[in-house]
C-alpha cells in the first residue's frame, strides 16, 4: 500500500507515479521496487526525493510526504548507478533507520546523512574499482517494517552458481546482518523446495518461513528476468515484505573447458592468485613460450621449452621434453649414455658448455645493467608519454602493436636473466648447507637489504612521511585523511606550507603509480587507486619510522648473518680453501641477487601498466560506440577482438561484445569458486637425475630444477594449532590476521596486521611498510613474497598450503619466520576501533616477541 496520491507534492515521487519507474529520476533501487510493487509484491510504502531535487536541496516536498507515512521510516540511498548487474554498491551508502516520519528535522538530517555518504572514501573506492562514473543520488523514505525477523536471500548460489536458494536471517531488523555485525541463521532450499538449516547459534525463522522467503526471491527473479538477491522483513503480524532487489553481480557460470590429456600441466600458484583476464591470456602469456624456448636453447637446458595454456583463466605450464617425447626420464646411468650419443642431447651439452666457457651468465647480468635496463626504461618512458586521447583509432592500434613488441622483448630479457640469477644464488645456498649446515633461509639472510627495488616504494613514501611529520599542520591534515581525493590532499598540504611533501607524493605516483597490482595487464594500476597510497602514507606518518630505520635494520641483520657465518665456519673448522669457496659464492650471489626484482619492474609491472592504460582508452571509445558498458570491459576482450572492434567495429559470432564480457566475468567467477587442480593431464614425473651429466649441464639445468623445488613446495602443519610452511624471513611477530585474497582487498589492511594471502606480487610491497608479518599459501624461499618480506625486515612464512582457508580475520597468531610456523593463539586479537592490530604498526626489537612486535633471531 502506498501513500495517498491526492496528497503527494509534485517534487516527491511515489511508486505509483510515472516517474517512479525512471531510474534516472528516482535511482535504480526505488525504480526496481516501484516495478515490483506494481507486479503485486508487498513493498513498504515510500516516497522518493528525486536526484534532481536532492542536487538542489529541495527536500521540503518529500519531508511533507514522509509525514503522511506516519510512524517510523527508513531513509535509504537510491543512486542511478546502484544495484546494477556489475556494480551493486552494496553497503557503500548510508541507511538511517528508526526515523520519526513526523519530525521534519530528523527526516532532513537523515536525508543529509545519506547524501553525504556519496562522497565517502569507501564509496569512491568502490566506484573507482568498478570503473563506475559518479551518478545522481535520489533518497528513498520508506515505512519501516516492525520486523520480527529480517535478512537477505539469493535466488542462486552467488559463489558456485548452483540452482539453490540461500536465505540468511536474524531476529529483528536486518541492518546488523547486512553490516556484518552478527552471524545469521542460514537456510539452503534446493530445487525440490526442501529447506535445510545450517547449524548455527541463533534460530530466527522456521522452515516454513524460510520456504516462503525462498518462494519470494524466486518470484522476484522471474519477474526481473535475472538471478537476484533481495532484502526482506517478516513483520510481527506474519506479513513478508520485500525491501530491496538487485541482480546478483557476475553470477558464476561454468565454462566449457577442453582440458589436456597428454603431458603434465602444472598450475602457476606462485605468481597468480586469481584467473587471468582475457587480454592477459592473449597478449601477456603467449610471448612466454618464445622467451623460454630461446633461453632453453641458449643455456642448453634439458627441455625444448615451455608451453603455457589458460584453462578458465588459470595459467598452466608444460615442460616440453627434448624432442617432444613424453615420459619418465631414464635412470641416471642411462641418461649419461644417452646425453653423449643422441645428437639432440649432444647439441644441448655443447650449448651448456659454451655458455660456461664464454662467461655467458656473468655477461648476461652485465647486459641487464648496461644495455637492457636502459633500453627498456627509455621505451617505457616514450610509450608512457604518448597522448592516447589524441590518437586516431588506427594510431591507437599501432600503439597496441608497439606494446605487444615491448612485451615480447621484455619477456625474453626476463627469462634470459632467470638462469644466470639462479646460477649465482644456488652455489652459495648449497655451499652454506654443505659447509655450515645452514638452511636456505639462513643462507639468504646474508643477502638481506641488497634488493633495493623490492623496498623502493616503501622507502620513498617513508621519506615523504618524514617531511610531513616534521610539519605539525601537515601531519594533522594527513592524520585526518579519510578518503578525500588526491587533488584535495595535495592542495591541503600546499595550503599549510608543505608543498615539498605534495611534490613528493606526485613524484611517487610518477615513479611507481604505473605498476599493475598483479601479474595481469588487465588489472588496475596503482595510479587508479590513489587512496591506497594515501592510506599507507597516513599510516607511515603515524608509525614514526623512516627509511634509515629500515636500512639500519637490514644492515644489522646482514651483519648478524655475517658473524654467524664466521662463527659457524670456526665451529666446523673450515679450511682456508673452503672459506674462500664460500666467500666467492657469497660475492657471486650478492652480485646477481638484486636483478630478480629489479628486472620485474621493467619487464612486467610497468609494461603491463601501459597495456592497462591503453585498454582503458580503447574501452572508453567502445563505450561511446555502444559496444561495451564500461571502459574496464575492454580488458575482458581478447586481443584479436579488441583489434576488430576498434578497426571495423565487428567481432566474430552472434554474441554481442557486452554479453561476451558478462559471460567471461561469470565464467572467471565460477573458476575462482571451483579452482582447478594443481596438475592437469598425466601425473608429474620425478625430475631427471643429472649426476652422470657434464658439470656444465648440471649447473644450468640443475639451477632451474633447484629453483622449482625452492619455489613450489609446501609443508603441512601438526594439526594441533600450528600451521607449518617454509621459513622465508626471520623473526617472530604476534598480531591479528588480515585475509587478503587479491589486490581488491588492500583497503582492509590496517597497521600491524599479519597479512595472510595466497601469494603476493612485487606491487604488493606497497603494504609491507605497515604490516607486522606475512603468511602465504604458496611460494618458497625464492618467491617474490619471501624476497619482499626480507627487504622490509618483517617475519614471513610461505607455502603453508592453506593459511587463507584455516585462518580468519582478527584471529591472533604468532608468526615465526625463522622456524616456518604460524601458531594459532586462543581468541581474536583485541583490535582497535578501526580494526587494526593493537600496536598501530610493527616494531623491530632485539628482545622476545610481544604482541605487535618482532624479535630477531
């Protein structure tokens, strides 16, 4: 039932008005409710302050109309860009409950609160992350249901896509459930209509009432023609009301996959934490094969190359055996005979020997510093300076071709450096193990602080933070930052005489903002999420530490490791020859160590960022032409499709581009909910035994096999409150868990958190200056996660296998990066009001670990 039509002021719109169905006038939420109300669903009476009236502050008519509703009302947002199929904005805008409809001042204040939430930090961050432009905001004032129970319901499982209804319920109003403050009662209703309750702490509704909610959400889905989630309320008199309905964003859809049956295909869990976008699959991945083929030939590796394939966006690789012949490697003594008699193997032996004899590994490292790095830096800078908006479509396609060429060259450089890097690090680690009895993690401590690129973003922001901290007014401005745009922050700093700090922030974005946040050119760059950088800067200002503190910590750790090496050598009575061998190996390792992370900036992160930038420009043009809905959708097209759409405007097949994008997003969502196995095809074989082969091959191929073992293994916990993994960075730290599954979750990180994630990429280093410790599912002692953690002096345990599944947000744990364990403590951490760990930031101590502190070994 709605408010009487004869008393409605013209500037206030009800569900019965013609304008009530116009989302541009009343917003998507109100327009959807108006449509469903007209279709016979029980929707509480309401009146809408149209977006045009909200923009001018003309709220008088709607306040008068609200008074006619009587009793208590709920004042809610209804933005034009809200409740969309690909951007729900769920929880982003304010809702004010329990407002006296007859109190004009209270209604006006509630309307003001809702309108103010449009500019909140989390709403802006959500809009930026979904590439949604600002839109008009209407405000919906609705009669509040006197609810005995309320909740949400889905017409299909939003995680798996299964044809089941999910109902969640709490007693009373549903705001505590929607806000995540309480654990609801959950029901699952199958296609047969039978309701099954999940055991839980509360009982809010009966099976019959859960079934009634299930019938409601299915009817709404039928009426809207799409799977939906709804908010509902069950009144004390038993009436069931519909409060909101919106499409389920990217409902998972099972893709058609042709999986391999021959050969062994291993999933890359060490670099990727979610499926690749189609532009990455077709532009970033293909050059990998040519690059690895060149490397295998140049260094005489006992493979012919690597094949890379994506299945549902998940990247798998297959090592091509010599001559392409699949099967287990022969016994070591047979391998020695075959390698000397078979022409293919003899050619590989010669290549490996030539590489050693000519000093190719050392010369390759020199080429990086003297030739490849300067060349890539110049090409990247030239492409970055290109004015994409001024280009014609043909010129933009030519720019895309140039980026493809950059990728091909950059990948080749990356993998050419891979083998020399490993050949430099492996001998030292193995000598330290053989001569000193050290683990890989203990040996790598002697390399701490040498990979400058890993910690450069943090050190740069720490320098800016130090400048801000020295100016009280500037420090106060940054401390109060709560999501204001970058331009406002820069203006505020300049206004209090801290223009040098503002310039430092601008410089930071110029140096590091172009990096993508994942190994995927379809993912956002740091530039697109300035709030993440400003949030880190605010935390660094509060922490009070600077780049010198980090440098001193790493130097101290390295000095301690040096002293430990000398003591271990004395204790074992090493000969002068063995000491010299160990020292020479350490010098070689220190020479190559920085190249790993340094080259990734120029061979992947920055080139990928340039692709992302080009794809957004292409996407904007395709949105203007009507082919796509959002600029970001261009990243969900394949490279050939992008060329065709920007060329003649057509793509093969009956499926429209926008439909193709939605399908692919849904398929990737299904794959994330149903990840593929670690291995596809044939079971993996044991690595070849190289003992009978010449030393040159043992050095080249052996280094690669050693790296695979180091980077892709994981341990199991003891099942008694401890997770076990690989020691990655020494020290102990106790703090609260923060689960971060991808870069989309960066905004949840608080100072002092224990970051728990599947893996990290180099760009994740943005957060390492404010976390207390790191725990990952995958990786190894040589993984990016381990290297970056060591370069920030924080304890880390990697390759736990399932930390993200076994741990939960807020749980108190002690991370022992020396032992490689994560101890689960009783109860959650005593978090701050903002969800942060108790200390407000990690501290580096040389004493036993306390809550929020690290103790060096």
